[in-house]
C-alpha cells in the first residue's frame, strides 16, 4: 500500500489549492447525466460525465465538479452561422507546392446531433495531404480558433523551426494569426498533423489530418486494389451535448479523456465497399486523446506491413492491431468472400467495481464485400510475406548498439494532490491491480476531477533526478542514444504511456528484457504500466525537440521534456 | 461438492504459512496434501505471502504445505509481438509465463507439472513439466489466473490428480469487488 501512503503525504502538501468545488444542492448545472437523468440544456456547464449505469456513484462525489471553468468552442456564437463541415479532401502536392490551412469553427453532425467543433479548412478530418518522399511543401496556416496554437507535423523529421511547438520552436500563433511552415518529408510513410497546445481540446474536437508520403521505390508496398486512410478517434457526448473541457487546465488528467462515441475519420460509422478478392491497404492512425484501440476486420486475414516511420523488417500475419494514441500502422487485408466484415475494436474492459474483466466490442464500421470478383487479383502478392531488405540493411547499422547499457533512464511517475477524499479512497482500493493498458474508463466520475491543478505526470531522469522540463539532455547529430523508459508500477496511479519523440526516429529494441525480433522505425512507442522499454534513438536532426507522453491530458499536466541535438 | 471445487477451496484457503487452514477438514489435507506430514515450516513460506504487489507481472508462489525449502515464483512477460502490447483479437493479453521453483520434493517416479487456471477453475491449462532446474515456460491468455505445481505420476494428463505443492495468483486476481468497502459500504454488489 505504498501508493496509499504517497497519496496521503501528497495530499497534505498541496491541499491548499486545486480543491474541487462542491456544487450546492439543487443547482441544475451539476447532473450525473445518463446515469441519474439529465437536467439543464446549456452544454457548457459541468455535470457528471456519462458513465456505465452499472457503476454506482461513489458517495461524496455526487455534486462535485472540477475546479476549472467549463469550456466548449464557439460559446456565444450562433451555431447557424458556423459552416457545416465537409468530409476531408485529398490534396496531392509536389515538391515546392503550397497549401493554405485554416483552423476554425465548424458545425458537425454526429449520430443526428449537431455540435460546434473545430476543423481544418472546414473539413473532418483535416485535408489528406499526399506528397512524395523528399518533397518540401509550404503550409500557410491561419489560426481561427480561440486558443493560441501551433501545428505539429507528427513523426516528420523536418527543420526544427517548423516543428510547431509553442515557445520552443516558434512563438504561438495567436487567434487570428498566421504562420508559414515549410515541411520537408525525409521519409516515406504515414504521418499526421495536429495542434501542439491544448490538444486535449482542439485535437479532440477535430483538428487533425493525415500526411501520406509516397516512397521513391515503386516496389515499396505490395500491389493492392485500394488504399484507405483510417483515423481512429472518440468523443465524449452526453444527453446535453459535448461534454465540457477545463478552460484553465485539462480535466480527466488521470486516465485521459475517453470518449463514449467512437469515430472513424470523424464519423461514428465507417463504410467501405469492395469486391470479393480485393486486397485493401489500410493506413491506421490513432488520433484519440487516450484510447488504445484493438482493431480487427471481421476475421479477414491481416498482414502487418509498416508503422510510424517505415516498413517492418519482415511482414507478419496478425490477428488484430493494438494501436496507441499517435501511433500508425500499415496493414493489408484480404476480403476473400462476399459479405459484411465488421471493423471492430475488441478489448477486455475492466469493471473495477466488480473486479471483473468484461469482453467488449465496438463496431467501428462495416466493409461490404460484393459478390462481384475483383478486377485484378493480388492474392499471390498478399500470400507472400516479404522481407524488407532495405529496412533490414539500414537497421543492421544499429544492431551493435542493441545490447549495450542504456545512456539514459527515464522513470514515468505521477504526483497526486488535492483530489476529493472519496476519490482517494477509491484509488487506494484500486491499487490492488492496474492492467498493462487501460482500454476503457469505467470510472469517469472519478477521472474528471483529476486536473492540472491536482495531478502532475512526471518523466524523471534517473541520473540527475531532474523532472520534465528541467531535464537537460544534449546530443550531437550522429549520436545513437539508448533511452530506457521505466513505467513505475508503484506510482500513485500507474498507467500506460505512448511516448513520442519529436524530430527523430527510434527503434524499440527491448521490452522487459526481451529483445525485439521484428523492428521498424518509430516515433511513438507504447510503454505499458510496469514495463521497461529500451528505445534506440538515431539523433539525425538538429534542434530543440520535445519528448512527451501522447495522452493529451498527460502532456498538459506536465509529462514532457526537451532535448537538444546540436548539428 | 465436486473435486474441482474442493481444490479451489484449498487454493484459496491454504495459509501463506503453510499451516492447514482450520476452516478445512483434516481429511481434505490427508487426501490432497500427502506431503504435509513430513514437512517442516520454513522461513521462506512465511516471508513470501501473497499481497498487493507493486509488480503487476510477478506471481509469488507459496508452498501449500510445510515443506523445507520449497519456493517458487512466476513472472509474466508479453509474448513476442510487433506491437507495443501483445493481445489477441479479443483483447486478451498474450503472456509468456516463466515459473522457477526450488526445493520441491521429488520422490522416484514423480513429475512436477505446472498448471494455469482461471480462479473459478472453469479453464485449466497444463503449462508444462518442471525441468531438472525446476523451471517451466509456457504461454497464457487468462486475465486472472492461478498458477500451481502438482506432483504427478504421469505427465500425460489434462487435469491434475496429485497434490498441489506450490500455488500463486496473478495480481489481477487480487482485485476485489468494491461493494461493501470504503465509499461503497452498504451498496449492493
């Protein structure tokens, strides 16, 4: 029960601030919506978040609200004046081309209900930008949101000046302001762009788009009949409307903000029609704040081909694709027979109240396979698992580093302050067990009290004891650096963390002492709770770069650091 | 009451110290734990009680009987996977389970078999036979699991029939319903 002691000790230190507010009885602005009925119609007011009707409300939490001002975009704006969002367009750019990109309010309809959200160029997701490897494009960005912001080009090894981190690589783009990004695509693969300030709000509300960078090698991928880009997301909606966000700080800071409506490319129901025998290449990107998806295709065979920054050394068959926030995977799927194939998210959820695992399946969409045979069969190519010799040979140059001692060790931890007492009691009971990854949030009424005012997520450099932005790591271009990431299971609230390094690429060479057998270049790696993961980073790109957890609420509550790479 | 239910009772109620639990009838120990009559209580048994552990992947194993020097531990690691976490299509984690034991009695003709089971014993898997170093390695997919070592006359078994010598439970198995506890005191389960 070391965790309980730590929680209690921390409580005494910080109880003077950040105490959640107790709502007076009869105030209709607080409501345990979808659990104890609903009251009030103003969506930008705190009420209890949607939760499972099987989960009882802990006594003492009823009526409590976070210490933040509730926020939703476009408050005071007549929704009728906000343009309807349209489905994303595909923009094919060549070296030297440019694109205008504006972040602003859009009106979205989800499951028949209309909400004011954000979009790039009035689209959901943002425009899909296709460009060739080696190209540089110019993005003329305008910020039409209420927040200062900057655009981050996730996974792209570009010039540091355009990495899009406010106060680090650029000054924030103020509301109404502009910035010109020059984005150089050094590597083929699937990437994405999103804001890097309050992405717990702005990304969650629709500010994300894909970048598909084609290889110079015409044989980079096997032939397929069609390609699909799939952005996985979720959003939190209750009877009243969009559930508010914390204006001053992120809420849901413990688990991150889980949505209760799952979205594929911004829609609650994905649909695709193919022919019998078609092979489809799916580029999967998880853009959710915190949810890990476990994606399968209704039993259709799945071949894993690539991930964040390139191809796996060897293609392999997989049953499903577990994908953490900000990760990307490239898979090819054969639809051999006519019929409907369900795109599913299948997990083992935990009911903490009853201490049970519960098999759970979300239908993300349907792939309808017609009886009409494919126009061109790629079955032979699909059946063959390729060895990607170019990837293997490139990685060969790094193998001598795989088994050496780590250069740095990061420990992942959390400090918890003045949370409501019932919540702390629940957490103490909860310390009996934490799963490797949190697939679901079964205690949202607890989670939403955790904010930047009372939770601080930590990356600690074990050599110096420095934490988060006090970490001072300096490297030179050409360095190959081994970073051991230890996700401390004895922290007050252990949880998985998808760790992202900006501007560089790395290999996950070891997990829990077991050497990886099939490598791929990554920019984001999942570290399950209690696990130790060794990242071998190729410092290939000069500048000041961030590393952080890509759970948006963890980033917003401290879990980030900067490292310098000198050219 | 079925044999399996009785065995579950032993797994749950056998004391961490190795002393027969007074709630269990003595005939049960006569049948299930034949080695108990000649086994000394050891410090190892006392010092390795199951408790809420900070390590979610460790399964400390304890002797079910008073046995000189018997000790065991098991550890879960993720199975080989190209992903950050290893699961099957249903979302069950796929683990490699390594069991290490020492000091188990091994009379001639006896093999030590490692079993993995769900807590209510509706599913049982033979992980493998302990090697000469007292180790075994296998794969498991259970969310909650019991791990135990039995002494058997044959390795060709689908279910154990001999006495249980060591047993442990996964950290997930320590989860307990919150009904009746703390803030949920008085609420129905």
